[in-house]
């Protein structure tokens, strides 16, 4: 009987690749932004501005997990609980409730979904995350596909390294 149990467990297919990869990811607190590296990830607003972005390449992005969606950005839900488990929406603003200010991140695989989806982690709503995936089109706009590594950072304020742009005052002067 013991031999039968051992043989059955030996035949069981276990995929621990996500777990092993997650354990090997070093938590790096961002020191800047705009390069797509772990130390200087992209922000949702920098990706939405477009420009010369490395589509199809693996990049790091950071932001606040503010929601999730299904089928399109028009169906975005900026609240928990949610049943949308395959993605999270990231924004520069933890209070964001406008899909136009967000990018969607596809959580590839059940392990990534269990760890980072707001459907399974409702306590992480509006929490800061650094995540890696392939830059591409997702829900007909720029987004992250096949996210394969991530980590949460508590007590991090994006404004510290990415201050909001300020309006210039126009002054009329005679010279």
C-alpha cells in the first residue's frame, strides 16, 4: 500500500516554477523611473504617454493596484471585492477611478493570480506594486502582458521619486 502511494505521488505533475521564481526575486525599492528596469521602472502615466517604448520586451512597471477589468477597459472595477482575477489595473494615483489613467497588467498563471489579483488579495487594493512582464497591447491600449514576477512594497509614496508636473505661471513683462 505504501508503495502505491509513493508511486502515485511520484507521477503527480507539480509545477513549482512560479514559486521558485518568486522566491528568487530580489525586492528592489525603486530609486527613479522611466527606464523599465527594476531600479527605475516605468509608471502607468509614462507608458500611457507613449513615445519610443520597447514593445515586446520584458520590462518592470510600478504603480498602485487600483482595480481590475474584464473584456475591456470600459468594464473597469475600482473596488473590492472583485471576481476579475486575470489582471490588475495600475495607476500613479492610489485613489484613481478613471480607466484612462490606468494600464492593465495580465497576471499569467494561477500562482501570479493567487498572489497579486485583487480577487484573491482584496487587502492589497490601492497597495504599491512593482511588476515585470512583456510590454504590449492589452485591452486595445498599452499594457503589460504575461507578468511573471512582482512584489508589494508597503509605505512607498510614488510622489517621492516621480513628482507630479506643475503648471508654469505665465507672466507678461515688458523688456
